[in-house]
C-alpha cells in the first residue's frame, strides 16, 4: 500500500519561485507520502496565457524545478509530479515533470491540446502525442522526455504513468495504454475550470477510468487562486481505485491536500483475474527508476505494522463488505438481488415447463428468503404453484421457528403442508443400528439423518406433484461447508447459492420494511432476529440450543474473510490486519477465526463440486461451473502457517 496525495496549491500567477516554495512546503508537510501530484502548470500557474511566451518566465520555471529537485534530496521515498512548461526543439510543451531523490526524473508532455470553447492551449503549446524515446536538457541534466515513460519503484511495486487534463477526456486516453503496459497508478495534472455539472462528470470519468484500467487514479485540478478573468477554478481532487472513489474534495481553502492509501494488491489481483486485460503495450514504454515509498516506509509489514498504518490513516474498511453502508443504496441492492433471484427461477420453470415449486420452510433466514423469491417469481409467472412444507421434529424444533414457518407459509405459499419427521428419523436410525437418541457433541448421524430426511421428503413430494425442489442454502454455508451432504446441500435449483448470510438477513429486513403487510413484516423481522440454527439437536426447555455461530464463528466475520479471500486473493496476514481494524478486535480472536475459516473452506470443496444450478448474484460466488474451481483435497497449511507465524 502507498500513501498518495493530490495537492491543490495556493498559486501565484507567473511567479515560479514563489510557487516552488509552496510546493516544497507541501512536500515537507507530507513526507509520509510516497507520491504527490500537483495541478497542471502549477509552477507558473495555468492562466498565464500569452505570458507563456516570455523567456523570463521560462527561465524562472527551470530555476524553480531545480529548487524543488534539490529539496527532494532530503525527502527520501517521495516522488512528486508537478506541472511545468518545457521547451523541446522549436515548441513549448505542457508537461508533467516527475521529481525524486534530488533530481528531475522525467517529463511527460500533454498529448491532447484543447482548442474549443474557453480553451486556447494550442496558441501556446504543442501536442506531445507520439513523442517517444527522447531526452531533453533541464538545468544541465539529460531528462527522459516523451509519452512513453513510466516511473518505477521496485520496493513498493508502484509503476506510475501520467496524463494531463484533456488527455482523459478523449476516446482513447494515454492512461489506457500506460495501464496495458503495467502502470498501476495514473496521475492526472489538470486545470479544469468549473461549470455546472462538471464535477459529477469529472468524478464519473476518473472513477470509470480507474475501473476499466484496474488502477489507482489521482486527479488534481488547479485551485481558486488561478485567474478568474473569465473562468472559475475549483481545485477538484478525486482519488479512485478500481472504480471506487477513495477521496474527493472541491472548493477547499488554498493549499488543500487530499490523501489516500492506495492498495496496489487490489489492482494486481483484478488484472490477473480479468484475463481480458492484456499486456499488449509492454515493451513500448521506458521504465525510469524513482522512489515512491510504501506506506510505513517498509517494503514488508506484518499484520501489526499494517494495522498501525490503517489506524493512523483512518482507512475505511466496512464490517460487512457485501452490504452497502448507505441505507438507501442498501435498499436498492436488496431489491435488485431479489429481482435477479426471481428472474433466474422464472426462467428455469419456463424452460422446464414445470409450474410447481416445492420449498422446505424451517422458520430460518435462508428458507424465508427462498420463499420470498418464489413469491416474487409469481409476479413473472402467475400460474406457478408454491408448495411450502415445514418438517418439525418434536423436541428439536422450537415453537418460535415453528410459528414463524407456519405464518410465512400461510402468507406467501399456495399450498401449506406439515410433515413431522420424528417417526421417520427414529425408524431410519433404528435400521442402521443407532439408538435413536442424541448421543451428544459429534453425533453427526443423528443430526444429518434429519437433514437428509427433510430433503428425502421434499424430493419425493416434488416427484409426486410434478414439481421442482427450490434449494435454500446460502453462499456462506457453502464456503464453510455448513450443510449436510445430500441433505439441505441438495436441490433442483438453489436460488440463494451466491447470497452471503449477512446479506440474506438484510434482504429479509428490507422486504419487511417495504411489503405493506404488517403481519408479514413482523414475522420477517422475527426471523431476522432469531439466532441462526439448524435445530438438529434437542432444544433446552423449548429454547434453541444449537447455535450455528457457536460452532463455526460469527457469520459477519466469516463473510468478511470470504469477501477478501475471493474478491482480491488477499494474503492471510493482510486480512488479519483488515479484520482487526474493521472490528476493533483482539488479534488472537481474529487469528483463530481466520485459521478456522481457511481450514473449513479448503476441506469442504467436495460439497461445492456437486452444487445444484442457481443464479450468480454478486462478484463472489462458488459455483464449480462458474467462478470457483478448486481440488477437494487442497491443503490449508500454507495460509494457516502464515497466520501462526505472524
């Protein structure tokens, strides 16, 4: 991870030495940053107009560059990108100049020079598009010059490309080619004047470019001190990472700095995972060595060191990465997921010609969501028929879950059935030589016989009624293997298979708040508040005794692990630090939970390998036919060893 900043300067128009002092002050004040980006032509000011032709201004600009370069000799680990006019041959170029380790490292010219509306840059500057392999003399030193330059720091893994303002607004921005050549950070030195609606557009193109290039993108525009003769400048900054805006500011006081931690591991994983992201530009760029230190100043950190950095930077990590933190956005997400599930189920029954659905209802979250999906599906296929069956086992099933199941079925299903399983389970256990009584912890035959009996009943009912069994198991259960093989693990179509448990709860709660049915709302909220349990062991005085999270850990933490393991391929010690920070939790507790997660995740692939069909909902899913292929005998030792040694 690299700490980077977008610096909006207090600029004095046509006073390079004074502007250099301000640039140096900001670098010294933010010496913990590995990369700082300053606005377009910040050394002179963007609005110098015809004054750009004055020799005196140009000479002072070079003097200012030297002054800044000398200052970086005492700022080990920092690279600064500043905007400055540069002469080459018979032309003047608008450049991003990189400075580090006491010297000017490179100058990258602007490719696209706007000459429309309020812009007249072509009056003073020449396009640098196509310039490659050149060098120029700046203050007696040969400096690489061209659009074929990337700045590289091997210690941090940073590979930095540059574009300038208008370069981003064209159909094929230079940053696209730079990213294909390996650039994982793009700086955009800009001087974009403010007009109504432009802020939203800038944010959109910056975030979209960071998404399509799987990169970190630092955009910084000239501030309010630029000339207001005809224009107003806002100092808009946007720092985005793979489509996510990390920091943004606009119309802040002079000398404002937006900083963010850039996670280059996120960029790397996305590029490796998305194999359509090619490397066709590799070899067309010059790599210029620079110093852009990693956060904390060290190339390698243990989880304690990373945790200190996350805390110091007030880094944003949500506890529930599958769930949007904004209430309005969360409601939209829940409605969209339910719509996707309903459409997937509707398509399946249209294509099979089967109009009867059979669903087992336990009064728990997963079967509740499956029943809601089927209910919503009927809006698409009105002649579908829902048979809901609850299958209690006296002594194990509590009155709370039983009552909730009966109410849900009455409100949402077409055909309500109750099939007690006690006698059938005892008969089966007797047939195989089991006493029929629960033998305590580890009696998996007793527990799983119930789950398989319920699936047996559902499957045979479906055959009898010419129907299709709708599966209820969710993504979190599949990840942890918390399902009975050939029991609740099996169905004819699993609508919840890519919905994590934390999100299942929110979908049910969201439906409760929008269904306009008080009785349904109350039972949905009751289900959401009920401890998660398979109810496969005897209850205690009518209360739930078997609580899933006592056995496999809290689902919110397991879902957190699942997200970062699968979405970003993140290292175990990094996940450990992220989880400790997000939950403000004890290291040993999180480490124990994460080791348990890895062991269960790696050992339970055999259940996922024969997963029924079901719709993909999010970017994290475990279908063996889609996103996740893994041998069933994979060892968790590599991951657990890293955690045990941290």
